[in-house]
C-alpha cells in the first residue's frame, strides 16, 4: 500500500472560484514544482508529521506521524465528515505530483474529489482523470514555459466540472490575460474563467485596483461566456 507525506487535513469552506462556500475536507500535499511569489502555503520539504483537525471546523489540530496511507486518510475523513460535505479537496503544494496516491485514495472514499492544480503536469493529469470529479485549474502566467502544458492539461480534464483561475497582480498586463481567454476559446475550452485579485502576502505588497480588474474581465468576455472576479473569500472570512 502506497504511503505519502501529507502536510495537513482539515474541514472548512472552499474560498476560491465557482464553488466558493461549499463545505469540503482539505488534504494538503507538501511539495510543488513551482515557486509562485504570492503562494500562501510555500513548501519545499517533507513534513515529519501531518496536522490533522480533531473535529470539523474546530481549528484544533493533532500531529500524526508521516507518511500516511490512503487507509489512514480515509479514517481521518470519516471523523471530519459533515452532513453538508460537498467534496474532498486535493490541494498543495501540487497534488498532481502524487498521481498514484490519488488513484488509490479513490478506492477508499466514496466522496467526490476536487482537484486544485497548477495545470503544468498533463501526463499526470491523464493518469488521474477518471478519479476526480471537479477541477480548479490555475494558469500560471508568470511561468510562460509551462503555458502549453497548461492548455494540454485543461483539454484532458475539460469534462470534470472544470474552471480556470488566474491570479491577477498589480502588474498583470491586459494583453496577457486576453491571450489566455482567446486561446481557451480557440481550444474549445469555454469554461468559467475566474480572475482572482492577489491577496497581499510575502513579496506581494498590494492588490490590483478595481478598475484594472474590471477592464480585464471585460476583455476576457469577448471570448468566453462566463468570466467572474472572485477574491479569496476564506481570507476575508478568517477561516482556514
């Protein structure tokens, strides 16, 4: 049975994208293949222990020694399950670094899986396509070398209740965002596009202005039928 290091497991509400507000259990994987300056969960190490919430929404945690098996995690999920549970979020880090573990997890839980991904690993996306039910896919415009990988990943996962998210910084250029919207349309990917104003954190000291992000949404609307501006609501609420 495969085991992996997990950073934390907890119950909260989804704070980003089109499913904002639904109740989820979050499984946070530790490692990522990118290093975004606005990341609020940077990680470059394998944690010795997993922080596990003791009761749903309590924000009280206990430490469980890593690595964990899918069976271990299924028992934790059972303890955190609530009547209003929508899905289990696989987040990170980058969950697509762990395709084998995700495939095994699907055998242990009968709750929909919600994948949050940076969309740069299409080969691994193909491996877990049948396992996930919802996909929140970032396009990392600060990493143009991965852009074609992202488009390929989106094409693989387009039938998985997919939406695309772009984090908008003060310096984000309109032509860059508009190109993404145009390319999505050209690849028959008329899925919801979320423009997420960056939450100031770490090296990022300010968020984009309202006028700027409204203009970006207007530009994207020329190509896509569903464009939304959604901030990180969990940050506004002060929840995990």
